[in-house]
C-alpha cells in the first residue's frame, strides 16, 4: 500500500446509476487530486483540492462531482455516466511543494 | 504539440540489457522532473526525482536532465523481468507550480 487507499477497486455501473469513488490518505498531505487514465492516453487531471478547497476543475463534465470533506478524504460522485467514461480513476496526494505525488491503486470503472 | 512527448512503445528488451527511456518537453519553465513506474492494475509509483539539470543515480536507475535541450532520460542497467511496466515522465515548475504534467508513458517489456 502506498498510503493512498482507493475504494472500490472495480466498479461496473449503468448509465443511469449513481455511485461514488472514495480516496483516503494518512500521509499528512495537503493536496489531493483526481486523475482519469484511459487506454493509450496520458493521465488527465480532473480536480485538485488544496487544504480542502477546490483549486482546479479541468473542464470536467458535471456528471462528475468531487467532494473533499477534510484533508484526508476525497470523493468522486458519479451520475448518468457515458460508456466513454470507462477508465481507471486515480487519486493522488502531495505535500506542499514539488516532491511529486503519491498515487492510489485506482478504481477501474466500466460504464455499461 | 503536446507539452510533454514520450514514445509509447512498447519497448521489448532481453534481460540484462540497458534500457533508455526518454521524454521531450516544450515548457522551459519546468524545473522538477520525475519518473513514475506503473505496473498493470496499479497506480503510478514515484521512481526518481530530480531538480534542474544533471544526473541522479539510484541503484540500477539513472535519471538525466538536459534543460538546454528540454530532454530527460531514464536509464535502467541490468534490466530484469520485474522492470516490465509502463514508465511515465512528469515535470513541474514555473507557472504550473507544483502541478505535474505527465507524458503518455512508455511500456517496457523485459524478456527472460
């Protein structure tokens, strides 16, 4: 384990379902991130939270809704997704500064 | 033009070979350079971290940064089958602050 835990590891959902992804870190980091990783594409930054405040929304459709109740937890609420949203969703955290991110193992999402 | 370019591979080498992985970038403000390794069904893990130009060695791994050419490299000596993974370069600095910009990743296969 890296110190960043993501649940569930796998998720299959229909296009009309509502589900949530959870991320938890106990590394004392102040910033948390959601990334989308699709096959044969670079990592796509979705959202950034610094000290629980959203500081970046990278033009993500509103069917993805993040929530950061405290600096250790991050959620991604999913609603009426499309099949093209199927991907690996990665959570990461970092301290202030540029020491790099610590990633979770991701949630493999399949939208049917 | 992508901000960070990385050959997607796959790169297939025999066990024991020296592997060279590379990235080019366009933003001259980048100052921090990282290499991540990502095994199948896992999140990326930080492998090497360097600041500005120069070399950094850690065991069988050497990271090189040439800021004048906007070119970074990761060398793996005596490659092992366990090195088979996707390697992502990432960088930050300048206007991006500590936000990472990732390359698309190179898939490496080391054959016994």
